[in-house]
C-alpha cells in the first residue's frame, strides 16, 4: 500500500467509525428529552428510568465521539498538509464554531447527568434539550465544512494563491443546506431504527417489557418520521449534486451517455470499459425529470467529462444504489409502523413485527456509510472540487501505512469497548433502571 492509498484508507476508516459515534451522540439526546418530558408530564417512573438509561448511552457516545473527532482533526493536518495550508483559512470558521458547540454540549451534559436532585426539574430537562441542540449544531457545522469541499466558494484563486477570502460565504456555500439537511435526517433515521431494534429484541425476549416497549416506541417514531422525510431531502441534495458536481451524479447513476430522456438506472453492473450498464432496470426520462423536472432535458453524462476527472464509477454507483435501497426499505417499514400505531396496535405484540425492527437495526447505519462513500468517492479525483486534486494534497512523509494499521487497531478496540459498555447497560436495566417505585420529582 503506497502512502496515498494509506492516507485515504486511514481517513475512510476514521470517518467510517466517527460517523456512527457522532450520529448516535447527536440524536439520542432528543430521545432522552422526549422520555424525560413524558415523565415530567405523567409522573410515570418508567419514563424516568428510560431517560436515565439513555443518558448513560449518550455519555458513552459523547466520549467516544470526542476521541474519534479529535483524531480526525489531527489527521486532516498530518495526512493532508497541503490541503489544510490553503483551505484552513477559508473553511476554518465552521470548525471553530463546532468547537464552541462541543463545549456547550459538554457543559450541558454534565448538568444533566449530575443535576437530577440539584436543579429545578424543568431546568434540568432543558439542559438535556441543550445537549441535543448543541450536538446537532456541531454535526451541521462539520457537514458545512465538507460541503465547502464539494462546492468551494468564498475565495478567489489568482496565480495559484487564495485571495479575497470570505469565511462566511465559504461556510454558507451553495451545498451546505442540502448536505446538512440530508445528513441530519439520515442521522435521525439511522439512530432511531438502531435504538428501536435493540429495544424490540428485549420486548420479543419478554425482558422488562413495559420499559423496553415505551423506549421502542419513542425511538421508532423518530426513525420512522425521518425515514419517510428522507426521500425529500435526498431529492434536494441530488439536484444540488447535478448542478455543482455533474461527474458525481453521472457516476452515481452510471450515466455514460448524454442524451434526451436520460434514464434512471436501478441496479445493474457498470461496464466502464464498454460504457454501459449490464442487468439494470432503465426508466426512460426519469433521471431528466428528477434533475430538471421535465423528461426530455439531457443530463450530463460521463462522455462529456475528461476521463482523468471522472470518479470511480463502480464504487460510487454501488454505494448509491445500496443507500437508496436501504432508505426505501426503512421508509416501507416506517409506513408499517404508522399503520400499527393508528390501526393495528396488536402488531406491537407480534413477533413478526418486532423481528422486522430487529433485522433493521444496522440498516440505517449501513445506508449512512454508503452515503458518505458516495460523497467522498464521488468527489474524486478532487479534494476540493475543481480546485485541488487529492493526490496533490497528501503528505510527503513516508510510513503512512504503519499509521493506518495502528489506527485500525485503535478504532476496533474502541468499538469493542463501546459494545461492551452498551451490553452492560442493557443487562443492568432490570437491576438499576426498571424500577417500579416512583422517584420524587
């Protein structure tokens, strides 16, 4: 493995782990806030116990997310020094603001964890809400920085020098809203289904059913609503990609030829050498309609993009198809959940219904990983779209392969620690959290 591939692999590994930790860390506080609110309004101690159990999970993911995020910030400078030398002054603002949001989140989380008997009960609840808002804000700010890499603005490149820098314009670049919206909704969908799946398993095993069923319903409704809204955010994001990154869209769809009534490709195996897609379902004109709102307008294909500027077609296409397929699966499961909630409440006691959510536990995060693969691989060969190539930004220092192997071991060890802690939390539910005695407000 050469240094270039080792550096890319290390960033991919770091992002792949961090995205899971950060999604859960920024979404679960909202689940916690809802269960806390229900306890305050109803006095039902089960909701308080759910809140306390979830707060420990939030603390675990906050700690692991802080570690993995810190590693990523150092990796940007160590692995991609040329990139940071030029890009740092331009898109550094969202990172500095993210640091502020992180500290607010840390303070609010401390207040929440240790303030059960020390604060006014509604102020205590509010600190939990602040944890969620600040965590979500942190995620949006980081995505804004990534959006700048896909849609660079806020500077002028004159004679190889970056001048007339406008950090505000760079932060609020044309792609920031669509990417932030799509990522935020994806985080709620993935975390909602993952948490719901764990509690569904406990319900099916008849363990602390009242506790886990209430937790399941809170998590599931977040995931369901997000999954149903996700195609709308995806449409907004895809239209932005078509406008700002036509090569990425062409790779996503394996769209080789520019022609009227551009077809939407479902599935298929791209044959890059012969410029075609085998075994695919083609819907004529649908890609044109989805991008331009009419069926005839040609969508720019790979035939109009120099080969040296094209992203890896197969990887981008497969990742995109996987993301869409899993997204549609979650949306379908979400519709079933709404039917159960409104018309078929007895489904909540059915094994087949609970099994659907158990099987769907990892689906959202697989879709998130696939989506980030599309975002990053689809931008290649650029680290800053149309401005700087990834190969020109990598560190000249040797030995990056050893660093990659080391960090692989570190992240897998960290993941095992997280799994152990979460497993222990679940096992402690009947001992610590599922306490039928009401706790004083």
